[in-house]
C-alpha cells in the first residue's frame, strides 16, 4: 500500500493508499462521519458510516497524529473532488487537550498577540501554512533567477567586528571577552565576494536594533541580498532587481496557485521597465498633488511612499516604482555619489504598492574613495581594514540590493502586519516562541 500526500490523492482514484498527518476535523452529519486529515500540503476527508471505524478516535482531541488507510474515490462534491472510503484509523500520537487556537476553521479568529504567543501551533493552520509555503517559493524564485544569471550563492558571517552602516543601531554581544555585533546586513562581505566571483547572492537573517514599533518593521528578518560587478551605474542594478522580482512572481504563479487562491493574493503588474522618479522630483510631485511640502527632507515618509505608489498605479499602471537619487546624507558611506550632482546618490528604493521593498544602488569601488568617505563620515579606518583590503587590490564598479522577504509577503498578500509574514517574529517585546 502506497503512502501518499493529500495533494496526490486525485492521481490514485480506485487505489488503496495510506496517509499520515494530523486529525484536522471530525464532523458527523446524520449517520455519516467525516474524518479530515491534514498533512504538510493540504487536507483530505475520509467518509464512514461505521461506528467501529471511529473507535480508535474515542476520547482524542484534534491535532492527534494519525494514519488513515483506505481507497480513494472520485466524489465531485468533496473538497478537491476525491475522498477516502473504507477508512482504517491508526493513532500515532494521542492528544487529549484541545489546541490553544482552533485550527479547523476557515479563518483564525485569534488576535495578533495570541496568534504569536501560540505560533508553534497556530502556524499549522492552512492559511498560515500557505503564507510560509509562498515564502519558500519566493526564496526558490530568487535563487533560480540569479543562478540562471551565473550568480554564486554565498553565506557570510552573522557575527561581525563592526557595524555595517554608520548611525544604525546594532546588537552588541560578548565574543570571548571582546565586543562583537550581530550583522545588520551582509553588505561588506557580499562586496568583498564580488572580488572573488563577480556575481553573488545570499539568503540569510539580518538584525537591526532600531527601536521600531510599527507594522512593517522587525528586529530580525530574512534578507535576499544581491551584489555584482562590472556595472555601468545604479540603473544596471535596477534592471536586475526588476528581473529578480519578475522571477519570484513567475515561480509563485507556476508552482503555488493553490496557496495564492487560498490567500486571495493578486500577483502584481510588472512592466517590461519599471517606472522611476528622482527623489527631488518625487518631493515636487507630492507638493503639487497633495499640497504637502517635503522638500529638504532627507527621506520619504511612509505616507510619501503611499502617495507615490498611488501615482505610479494611476499614471503607469504599475504596482512598482523606483525612487532614485536619495540624498548622500541619508545613505551609507559606501554609496556612490551622482557624478553630475554629488549631493545626491546613485542609489534607489523600490516601492511595492506604496511601501519600500528594496534598497540598493551603486557602491564606491576605489580604495582612495573609501578613505575619503570614511573621513567625511568621521569614522575610523581601523575597524574596516579587512573590508578595505578588497578595494586596495582591485574592485570593479559594482552594486547591489536587498529585499526584505517578510515585507515582500506582507505587501503581496495585503497583510496588515509584517509579523503575520514571519514564522517567529522578533521585536522589542518578543523573544519567544
């Protein structure tokens, strides 16, 4: 007898099979009982009119781990068009207490704190499953797209000797009697690795100690990082960012239609060329359209980003908008200035439906430029000596970007809080579960 997954049942009509999973629901309608099993891919119902078939389940709570054996039968009115008949139930792990959050409802009614407090169980719900399966799909699409462009995947240290970005808060820890920090990003190392492979990417956690308490920030998240050499300027990087986003969405459309449908997700419109607007022009546009003078501000507020997202949709039919040329004072010291106007940078943010999704740009690549940039930022050279060694011995013009995985999912699925796109969120108040 073959052991199958729930999603494979339709291919085994008329055959005896075995399924392994959790007791998701038990429903009695008249003399008919439906035993619903959930595994890591979906659910399947077994149908019986025999009380003897139910005896192994007596006294058990939902989420007991079970095996079901029976024959797959095509039943048009059943979910998925098939069900299991002549079921034989085997209890693998008995559960007697009801789960802290009901999992057999179409929607989870618990509030966010309860959902996160009990995430070890709540993440079993089909809706939660679907979110994190899309997360896996996004990482797969990211890797597939870059691998096709001859990028090499790397894994860089998360314990570092100095902060990556001046002015940003870092988590300090003790490292054998001396201070170390959790990496804010793999920025230094991925630049160094351009000198090894030319084109690199990484999927890994990053840590930000900023005391944010917003719906779109977390203190640990998964960063999808890219860095590559021999570019012309930041527009070369923007073109690749567009391809990567398109590749991720193609992967989700091709391999995760059920999850997208369950979550009611609408894949974004990705034009052959994503529209872009310079930072200064964006501020003028906000003044003209909304009467709010943000000129002179070094960054865009969340409201500014929403307004620009609406403009991109109205004027270009685009869910995405590049904002280029942020002021140098708001960008890290390694950012390449605009040769035509050094007060602005060869950098960009990509807005996705009115929220910042990607930050990237062209980096400095000459050793003497780094010495000057560090001096201008009042930063000592010593902590950066290993990093600077790469530039002493030849680095090409290069650039890159980073995508926050959880924020990508939040925007794609229209979730109200980035924590809903995070397996086990870490913020100012939460270290468990």
